[in-house]
């Protein structure tokens, strides 16, 4: 066997070993990422179920209350889309892993202005991809049930803050990333605008059995 042939085989063997190493490295990274995603999904599911039960059993608040970061504000429901999710105060990364977050600088339900809620496109707000003008939205808090109807849907740049500006009426804005199936950080934002059409005191709803499992019938 010639020296050239021997060296070629040795180089080939070393290349094969490096390829196997790279293969197992990426396989390990992929499995770790999959396991992490599974844990995040399970944690969010358990959190949603627990908080929905707690919210259902909680007594209505009759006095004004300042919500703390991460505190449950209520349940958001879009019946036609099958969207039902707990809403918490604040839009930190930790909050958005487990729930939809209320932007602290925006109005609270019942106040004049724009109530802004943010959620991830690949979890809680994925159903918004099928949202339509005229869709009904329910937002039940510890005090009241707020009813909204979708006015318009926009796709805007991430730095377009006009969608969050205060309004002269009572409005609701839902925010998520777009496109919905984009891999990596999405370049746009999907915005759903709605206006309030009615408000019902939660105590009155419960007297007629209007809340089941934490969401309005």
C-alpha cells in the first residue's frame, strides 16, 4: 500500500469521526431544545388550568384594586376562534410564556382608553390568524364582564406604536407577531382592534349562572 493511499484513508477516517461528532452534537442540541419546549408547554398548560380554576372560585372584587406584575386580571374569550386564555398584568417574557399579558402602560378594562393585550403567535394567540371583523370578544375580570366587537385588523412594523395610543372611547387591542408561521423573530406585528359594546357587573352574571369554568356563557 502506498504512503499516499494510507494517508488518504487516515484523513477519510478522521473526517468521518468529525462528521459523527457534529451529528451527535446537533442531535443532542435538538433533543434538549425539544425537551425544553415540552417543559415550557406543560408549565403553561398547568398554569392556565390552575389559574382558571382559581379565577372561577374567587369572589368578585367590589373595591378598586391595583394589579401587581404577574397577577391574574381575568379571562379572555373569542368564541368563534375557540380562544380562551388567562390574562395577567405585564408583558414580561416570563408572563408571556404562561399567559397573555396586559401592557401596563395601557388602560385597564373599564377605563377610558385602549386596553392592550400581547400574546405569542405560536401559543395562546395562534387562533387570531383566523380573526375577522365582527368577531365578538369577552374579557371577564374580577369585577365585570366586558364585551367587544372587532373593528379592524392591521399588519404593522414592530416599532409602530400608534396602535397603542390612547383613544377617546373604550377599546381593546390584541397584539401578536406576524407572520404566524415565520421561523425566527417575526418581522411584523398582527393587530386586532375592537371596541367595547357592553359591560356587565360580574356579581350580576353569577346570580344567573352566567359564568362557567371562569368564562362567560
